[in-house]
């Protein structure tokens, strides 16, 4: 099975200068938990509902004024739609991430592969990713995930 067979197609994006409130409203309307951040025809980060709360609201930012850029995760993690699904799952395990952006052969964003998508496929891919990422040995002193090995 390939990534394109399991992924969620047509990912909605957001600009880095939009407000956290606009991002949260879009997530609610679309019933999603993450938005790739798009600027100058390229992906520059990912904003999750958790980013809005932990990096925005908990740090005292006002959602109507604070921008996506201030709370997004700037590391962009991608895979390709023609990649085998098990390779993408291993990639998610290695980076301890729940979502990965999916690109086509021309490196255009075509979707997102999430743990929910993996859970809908045959086998244990989603369980394997969760087990690996919840290994207590992989947490640093602040509770953040770190890459081991």
C-alpha cells in the first residue's frame, strides 16, 4: 500500500501572518487538528491545535492578535505520495509525529498522512507508531520527544 492510498487528500493551509483565532476557527469548521503553514508558494511549518494552546494561549498570547508564525512548528516533515505506507509509518516513529505532510513528485503539497489515516488501514501501523512514540525513554526533562538512535 502506498501513502496516497491512505492519506487525507487536499490539505487546507494557512498563512503565517493570519491570527491564531483565524486558524482555530478554520480548524473547527473543517474538523481538523492541523494546518500546514504556507508562504511564498512553499511550506514553512505546521500549526496544530496543540501548538495554539501550548505555544500561544498558555504563553499569554491573545489569539485575536497573535499570529500563526509565533506558535507554529517550523520543522517541516514530509513524505511522498508514491512512498510505501510502511516507510512513512517508520518515518513518523523516528520523528515521533502524528502527522506528516504528503508531497507529489513535483514537491507540491497534496495531502496529510495522520495516525487516524494509519488506523484505517489493515495491520498495526498506527499502533506501532504510538507505541514507539510513547516510550518514556524518548522524553527529555521537559517532557518533549527526542530522537534516540
